[in-house]
C-alpha cells in the first residue's frame, strides 16, 4: 500500500479586524517607532493619533469610547496589552511582534497597510521607510513574499508589475472581495501617483525617491507634533487628578 503523501500545511487564517481595531493597532506600532518617548500610549494620545489628518486613510473621528472598545477587542485577540503603573492614566501597548511573529521591518509594512489600506508597492516602500529603512522595491518584494505566504498581506492585482496593489490580511472575506473587484480593472502599468507638477512631464526616476523621502520626513514631523500635543494632554490629565486628590 502506497504511503499517503504528506499534506502541505495551510497558511494561517488571521482574525478579522474592524476599522477601529486596525487604526488603533497601526497607531500603537507607528508611535512606538516614531515617538518612543510617548509609548506606551494613553487613551487621549491614541484618540489624537487615530484621528490624524496625515498618514491615515480614511480620516476617522473616533471618540475615547471607540478607542477603548477597539483596544479591549484587540486585547481579546492577543494584539494589545493594558499597562498598569504608578500613574492614574491608563496606557496601552501592542503585542503584534509575538502575535504575528514578524520582524521590525515587517511590522512597519503591516502598520502602513493598517493605517492606509490598499496601496501600491512603491507607495508602501516610501511610507514604511519612515519607520524602518527599505532600500528599494526589490528589497520590499523580498520582505513581502513570506508575508504573502502567511496571508499577512494580500495582493489585489498581479505581482511583479508596476503599480501592483496589495493590502493587509485582516479583512473580512466579503470586504476583501469588494477590494479585489475595485482594483480588478486597474491598469497594470499604473504606478504610484506623481505630483501634479511632474505628471505632465517625462518621468523622473531620480527625483521620485527624494520626493517620497521628503514627504515621509514632513509626515514624521507632523506626527511628532501631534504626539507632543497628546502627551501634553496626558500631563494635564495627571495634574488635574493630582489636584483633585490634594483637594486643590
């Protein structure tokens, strides 16, 4: 009797994350990398980070209750951790490295997909590089290959072409199908959007990386300012609590 061939292990299936959970997780990972002094994060800081007008798509208007609910829901999935300390302000951190078994640069890639949703490889490389350096598209594709095999990322258009679009692997099945249908008719020769001033001229491959890097630096500065504002809010909250305890 011939031995039964060994079955190929199936790629893991990841829990579905709703929009609030994606945004909260993305902000936690992002801020841990870009503004580590404000991490772990308070609810106030997370609300500010979730509702930023830069590096976010779509723009949201989450309340502290929305963020709290998303944190608790993600905690049940092993993705967030509540931090208790000497202060009265509740703080949170992410647990994605352990939950997803990813490296720092892989976490940066997934974070950008959580914060912005579907995007081209070129867009993803430029944006993720503000957190962890990714030399070029070939380096990105080498990183994406094992993530795709594990279904942490999903390609929405054929791989290996200019303008290939991908997303994270935490969508509900019906949502993923809608995304596939949305991008099915996209030209495979489309690349990441260029500034309007350049779109009427011949392509400038030498200029695009510098433009992406400059935009990433501007975005990072905006994030730092937003984080400082959020941290100031947390300090004011601590001060109010202290004054109340002292009867002032």
